[in-house]
C-alpha cells in the first residue's frame, strides 16, 4: 500500500465527525464488552439526513462472552439495533460489532467474505477510540480495505476504460 493511500485514509478517518455520530458512539461503547474503536459510515454520514438509520461498526479487543461470542467467532459481524435521544430527536442506528483482529483480517480481502473491504472503501469516520495507540491499527485496517478493493478491481475489471 502506498503512503498516499494511507495518508488519505488517515485524513478521512480523523476528520471532525458530526456531533450526532460522536454522541451515539459514546453511548455505544457502554453497550459492548471491551470496545476499542467505533467507525461511522454509510448514507447518513454522506448526506447528514438524521431521519435515516445510522451505520456503525464497534470494534472490540476480544469476542463477546456467551453464545453470541461463540457464534460471532464464525458468523461475523454481530448486528444489533440501537436508539438514543440527542438534540431533541430520536436517532437510530444499525450497529455491527466484531473484534479488531477479525476486522483487520477481513479488510485484507483474504477471506471469502467481501462485506468489510467493500463497505470500508466508502467514506467513514473514526468517531471513538479507546486510546491513541489503537487509532493507527484501525487506520491501517481501513487502508487495507482500499487496497483490497483496488486489487480486486485490477484483477476482475476491464483491461481499459470506455
């Protein structure tokens, strides 16, 4: 991966996030075991339309306990629905969660599943992290998603454009 791609992804992820996304992320971290980062992406990030359903990924340091953790090790991500009150309105979100290790592996595009690298080649924001040390790990994983998308486009796309 080039340093330009990494720098571009880092600038995007570190850009100031919308206040509603930051508020939602702060609520989400209390709902998950060992959260290390929260990524915000999707149509509400692009449009700002708060009538839509927001999209988040909560990355964790370890798998959940109990049956959901057992299932989540094989069938990821674990997806749930959340609502919060913010600024006098109800905000809704679809929240996917998985370990940071699973996310990193999936972003590299070496698994059969394509949902992570295809999803995170679009705009996203790192709206919460547990520490400054975790941020470069998340940034590198998202940059790997862009690299995976480019690799698949080169391999499967047309030899030249129109």
